[in-house]
C-alpha cells in the first residue's frame, strides 16, 4: 500500500497521523513480517528523505524532515519486540506502568534475585564465562516471553497478561544492559 503522494512527492498528510502499523501497511499484531517492515521503511524513507527535497521550498523541506523523523521513530519501535508489545498495549489503552507497577509473580521475583546474584558474583570474580552463561539464560527467557506475547496479544487478546509479560521483558532488558556493562568493565 503506497501512500497517496502530493504534488511534492511527499506522502499524504493524513497518513502522518495514523498509527505506526498503518503507516507501514502492517496488521496491528505482535508478530510482523520483518521483510515487509524493512521494505516499506525503505520505500517510505526514499520518498521523504530530506536530500530528495533539498531544492524544494522551505515548508516542503521541513515537512520532509518531519516525515523522515516520524518514519525512523516508527520503524525503530516496530522492529523491536519489546517496544512493539508496549506500543500495541498503548494502542489498546493499556499503560504498562512499569515505573509504578512492579508486582510480579513470586517465581519471577525469585528468578530475578538469582540472576542478580549471578551477575554480582560474575562481576566480582571478573568471570566473562559466567557473564556469557547468564546472557545465554536471558536470551532463552526473552525468547520464552516473546512466545508468550504472541499468544497473549495475537491469539488470546489478553492485554493484562501481556502487560505483566512486558514488565518481565523490561527487567530482562535492563539486566542484559548490566551484563554488557560488566563485560565492558572486564575489557578495560
């Protein structure tokens, strides 16, 4: 689905106000076709890139820059499973409230503590192998959470459960960043 171009070659302004899925002509689902996203991104970016409109009037150059920024932001959000899940929930009026809602099932709280202890021990021992093993465990946990989100968002439409899974994934992402920082410390 190609946007209706204006005389300037920029997409129709009405498309600018649509959600990211509509912008990229994708169904509003957690599972998306990565190739379609990538292809549509390049198609849109090609039509709006500021270099293409460098000799256009000032207003058109500004609009081109706004379009380019909007497309880049939407693309970054949709290509990342965690941000895509958060966005889907937001579109459904669900605030993940990760900052305020830290309630987690007891088994996940125990898992968090074990992972944090493993990180602290690996960091203290300067053990790159232990950090790698912890990162591997987190990849599996992230994959399991993404599979759960497929069911929760695309099949069962369980937004409450999906919000809890997203909060879990946010913790995993933060811990993954901490592991990367610990690796950097070892490399220095």
